[in-house]
C-alpha cells in the first residue's frame, strides 16, 4: 500500500529529475530517506520517495555532497 501511495503522490515520476516512470517500473526505486533499518519508518509514505535508477545511485554516491534525500 505504501509503494502505491508513493507512486501516486510523486505523480509517477522521479522526484529528482522528473522523468516519467510509468512505463519503466523496472528502472526505478522506492528510496528510504531514513534508513531501511529504522523499522518504525520503514513503510511510512513520508519516508519514501520515487527515484529513477540513475538518481538513486547518485543519492548514495559521494557526488551527493548536500545529502539530498538522506536523513
């Protein structure tokens, strides 16, 4: 249910680059802003964002110097 809510809230697009992901479900990720290890927030829609694969990789890279989409 949380995944469906995130897709709808984020209008089926990557929140970082805005690419339409409707027909690219295998090329995207639901990203946890606070770590997946935080069980209390694991499935909270407010802790999740829709990202395309390149943006998801960028979020977890050293290039993300401002720690966007990370808590």
